[in-house]
C-alpha cells in the first residue's frame, strides 16, 4: 500500500433516483473502490416470482477516494453530489463500511430506518398507534418513545421499533 492509498477515505455520494447500480458499474470500470450495499428480496408478480437486488440506502453509494479526487467522481453520469456536513465532505469510518458488509454478507437483512437522536419529535407511521406523536428519549440505556400528557403533567414511555417511527 503506498502513501497515496493511506489518504483514501470512504465518502457517501448521492445518485439520481434508481441509478445506484449503473453508477456503481461505471465507477468500478474506472478503477474506483466502490461499495453499494444490496439486499435480496423475492418479488412476486402475477405470472412469476423472482429474486431482485435493491440498494439498502436508496440513491446512496459509497466510494473510497482521496478527498481531492471527489471532483472527478462528481463528473460520473448519475452522481448528484457528495454528502457534506458543515460545508465539508463527511468521511465515513472504514469500520462502518466493514460492519455494513458483515451484516449483508452474513444474511442479517438489515433495514434502513430514520436517524433519530434523543429529543427528536417523531410520529408513529404504522400499527395500532399510527398518528401518535411523541419524542425520543433514553431511559435505563434503552431508547424509548415518550408521550406527554400535558393536561395532567405526566408522560408514558414505550419501547417501539424505529421502523414504525418517522421524524416530524
């Protein structure tokens, strides 16, 4: 490994809708280190069943590059932008990409969920509590959905799967 490779980091790029696979193929052909986490699902049509692969994160692809080379990646057909925080490209830890690969290769079938932090206002989007609004909190090291009952100055909390929640 030369010193040029040591400067390479993983970055997330946003692609045009449904262009993840074609962008991945193009960039791989150009010699880039690309990772597109794909899941498999059996899809049923009226006349047949078939296994299809779909991206874990819609419109996102991960590319390991030297930060100054992002300008070349941005010219690839189907790439929209590099993901930034605070106006700067935001690198992703090698370990995070490694964990994603382990989950997918290990058949764990991960599901993307909204990104929540303590204090976020959320709404339940499915199930018997659909439409209920609350906040995310942590009690005894567990994430909880908190419902405030202002009239009586009380709150209740429940543990609920993130898949049922979305940000307000």
